[in-house]
């Protein structure tokens, strides 16, 4: 893969995985199966290792997904609450065992346990009583859900003394004065089916799987409702100071003696053969369990060896999760629909003969793009294998060629948009085909409208159905039209009354408080996700600077490469988009990052400074410092550049170009000496032989 392609793919993978984490942890409505997520994460990790210059501290490979919600108080975890490394291959379990054996150097055992498909919880007990319950959160901080956890019947409020234990003044109880114990809160199949039946009866959207139902139930604001959801808990890991145990299994047996819910479906194994036997047993028997389980967790049993092996930034080195392969079904492909997304991407979706899979009836499955259809060599009328990895999203994984009939027809990916009829285009570096008619394709228009109102963007109370009605009644065509809506317009919608119209108008009014970076994200610029919008907003400070930025200017933003820079530039080249921004400004939306920093001097007034490399302060801080002394900002070295400010690992091409143009190169220390004089830059320029003219610009890259 070429370096430019790698950059695009890394950025794309981060956006996909960050959004998948949000949907999984916060919205409880995942769009990727566990397997698909793990494979994408593995691909990203491989690319970051191959191209370490693109490694980012906030990459999904280096941080835990977050389930934090503003409705709950947050508290820090005493011990980080990390994820587990996942594998789908027994050979990778063998590699884990080999690494552990090499790291430990002595004989040891493994504790093999079921991996419950629920939501993680951390319970703290003080003096034998439940003190606090925290969700995983972001791994460092969790939501306080203690009130809700108290409604779960098998979590004890107070620990019980084990049979035969006699309290004394020296040892009043067998448990530590304070300890944490972690586990999983889940919803058994029976409770899940009952809840979904109730939701369907009330014409509410049913939950996709028990994991979503458990997570959503745990975050209910009214704790009384939690008691009716049928949640259960299984605990599997104890933490604390000076715990009186030498093995993980001893700790769990003690917890069980104290009345805590611990799984009895675990086994101590001595080698990979015993581990594989345990995995194979439960891969079959899991279908008979009253709750969902999606794998086996293998842990080093001896606690001192766990401590010796330690942790990465995201995973413990002493544990790994083996994930069961997704359940498969064979069914007939009836037809293929081609759906248009908000960015114009056209996705093929297979219509199937209904088939039972992982407890639900599957009728449709994604085929992703034309390349995958070709790779599968799929035909209309074929019998295809469907998987529902993680009990979430169906996916076609293969064709049963032995059942192909003579009348099976080869599908033809459309050459024209199925919605507006515009000829589709396909970039050489992308697998998907796109409809370029962004301003006239109804599906794209409605997709952008929905995106604009979404929670991560403007957070307006409205859904797809509302947008559909507004569009069909010609009340909105672009995002600025929302702010022209009146109550009388909304009362034209089917089923809308004064109350629902009032809520929508109030929500629109609240959206005027949304910060600039989210407004920029809400505009729906192709390739500009939430994180990229934040970087661009912070870099330029206001929308006018963004709209007037050249591609070179945009390339000076951290994490913005050629493809994104061109996309942003092209977006604001369109007069219709600039007009939308103008109307949104008039509607009162925020289009700047706040007050302009106080000017410190005129020492760099009208001068171009290009900066490259790493400094003792961040690039954004350096940019702000230059601006505070009168500097301006542009994109690349030219004859108008005053000087190149070079830090550590400055770009060799920039240094070469500065030398060829006779432009002075300054160190950070020399630069600080200049601005430290509050206006002495002109004389310093003369001493250093730098000849500049007024009106030149400052460049950051």
C-alpha cells in the first residue's frame, strides 16, 4: 500500500471504529459485529505499526471505548478498567500461552471462563456492604450506576459470612475492609424476549440483542424501572490491596463463599490441549445456556504471575479472549437493492429468503460494494451463507456453488444512481461507487439533513421520519431551512401537535449553543469526521478562515492529508455551501471558537513564518503565539516567507526549499528571543540578513 493510501485508510478506519465504539457503548445500537470490529481494529493496528508516523494517542488501538453519559456522576477507577485482547483462532491462543510461558519462566495454570455478552461493571464493597457501582466508562473514569445496580436481585447489598466462620475482635469478617470485584451485567434470554414483546406491543423499537438491552437498562434514569428488566450479574475478577489469595481461582471461590454471584462454569487448565477442549465443549453447549455468551476468557491463574506480566496501554498481558465464530445459515438470494448514503456511496443490500439465525429471522444482508460481489462471484438465485457475528448485523460470507442453478443471473452493479439517475463515479483508491449529484440527489439530501440533526452534530430532537416528512412537503431542502421553520409548518406533519412542534422548536433553539467544531462536523463534509472537524476548527478559529483556506493551508492542520484537504476546499468552493453557512450564521449558530486572544505585540506584524518539526509547546500553541505577536497564517514556503521556524525532526523538503530560496532558518530559541523583545523582530531580521516586506503571511504545517 502506498503511503498516501495508508494515510487515507488509517483515517477512515479511525472514524469507522470511533463511531462504532460510540454506537456500541453509548447508543447501544451497534452497526458492526464483534468480528468485523476486531478485524478492522487489527487492520488499523497493522497499518500504524507499518507507518508509525501516523500513530495517534487517541487512536482506537490505544484507548478503551467509552460508555460515559452526562446524566450520571462520574468517579475515577482505582485501577484502570481495561479491555481484553480478542482472537478467533486457537493458534493465537497458543501464541498467548507461549508469550506467558516465556515471560513467567515457571510452571503455571490457566483459569478458563465463559465470556458473558453483557456490559461491564465494577463493584466496590466497604466493610461488607455495597458502596459503589461504576461502569467501564473510558477505562479511567466510570458512570456511577449504584442506584440501578441495587435493583439487580442477585447482587448482594451486604456480604454473608461463610459457613463455619466465627468472627473475632481481631478478624471480624473474612473479607478485606475494602475491595473491588468486576464482572458483567447481562439480560437472560427469557427476560430479553419478554422485554422485546412489551416494546413491540407498545410500538417501540425492540433491542437488537441482550447485550444492548442490558446496557440500555443499566443506564435508565428511573432506577425503579431497572428492577423490572430481569438483569443478572456474574463476577469474575477481584482487586484490592494485599488480598489474601495466591491464585485467581481462590479469590473467586472466596467471593462465592461471601454470597457474590460467581460463575460455576470455569475450569483450571494446565496446557493448550485442555484449553482447546474447554473451548470446543462450550462452543456447542453455549446454545443451551439461558444467557448469551460469545467466547472464552483465558487467564493466568497465579496472581503474582499476573502482576509480573503486567499490562499494555489497553489490555492485560495475562489474559486473552477467544471469540466463538459466528453462527452460519444457508438461504436463497432473491434480489439485490442498491442504497444511496448521505455521502453518495452506493451500497448493495441482499434480499434473502427468511432464515432463522442466532435467535432472529434474517431477511436482508449487506454486500458492501461491487468488489465484494465480484469476489463472492454471487448470482441472483444462489444459495448463500449468512453470518450474524455478535448477534447483530447479518453478512453474506460465501456462495454454495453446488446448489447454483442454470437460471441464476449475474447481478449488474448500476452505472447510474438508483435515486436520481446521475452517472456513478468510482475513485481508484476506493472500493465504493458514488453518486456525485450532492445537491440534487434526494437520498443524499435527506441523509445530510438527518446527519445535521444527529446527536453528535446539532443534537436536535428529530429522526428519519421527521426529515422525510419535512422534505416531502418541501419544507426543508438544505440544513439552513430548519431555522426558518415555524410552528404552523410543523403542524402540517402527520401526527404532530402543538406539544411535539414546541419540543422541536425548542430543540432548534438549543442547537444555537452548539460549539463551532460540532457545527463544522454537522455540515457533512466528506471525510470530515468528528475528530477532524475539531482539529480544523481549533486550527483556524472561525468559519471564514476555513472557507478561505487553500489546500496548502488545510494541509497545515494536524491529521489532515491531501484527500481531506481537497474535500474541505472543494466543499467551500461551491457557492451553494457558502450561502448555507451565511444563512446559518444569520440564524445564530456558532462559527468561531470564542474570543480572539489578546494581542501581545506587533513584533511579527505582516510577516510570513513557516514552522516545521516538534517544539517544546504544541503546534496549536505555537500558532497562537505567532498570531498574538501579529503574524498571519498560510500554507507553504515561498519568496514571501520571512523565515522558517525549525524544531526537532523538521521536514527535509521544507529545509531544502528554504535553502534554495535563501530563506533564514531559525531555531525555537532564536524565535523566542525575537518575540521576547515585543517588537524587536524588525531589528533582529536586519541583523540576520532577512529581507521582508509588509503584507506577507505566516504559514504553519
